[in-house]
C-alpha cells in the first residue's frame, strides 16, 4: 500500500505545470513526508530489515528536503519529524516505540 501511495504521489508530480512552482513545491514536500512516514513504519515494524527498500525510500526523502523546508503546508512539528526521520532514524524509532506503547 505504501509503495502504491508513493507511486501515485510521483505520478501526480508529472501533471503539475512547471510554471506552478508553489504547487510543485507543496506536492514534492508531500511526497517527501509520505516517504518519511513509510520509512518510519519500515524502521518500526520491518522484521526482515529490507535495506534496499529503505535506501530507496530514504532517497525520495533526500530529494524532497528543500521542498519540505520551503512548503507552507507542513507544520513545524511535521518538518522536524521529517528531518529527525532522515538524519536520526534510531531516535525516531525510539520515540515511535514509546508513542505506540500506550
């Protein structure tokens, strides 16, 4: 399901006119946020440690960094979560485990 969602997000980018910069930034940031959420799920629930998939999803996040910073559709909290997931995955996994224990 997550792979399909990422695919749809990428396809939507193909339909946004290049001159519509704000919409392109927002859509790319949404793709990055979606990828970061998927990466968090992989880190929290993945039993087989699929490194290739994690690397692919992390690359999507990396390509979206500038747009995540520039978009006004994400809250500061979501932006911080995005960057913590990208640069401090162990910390995010610990926070997620603590959050979902309840």
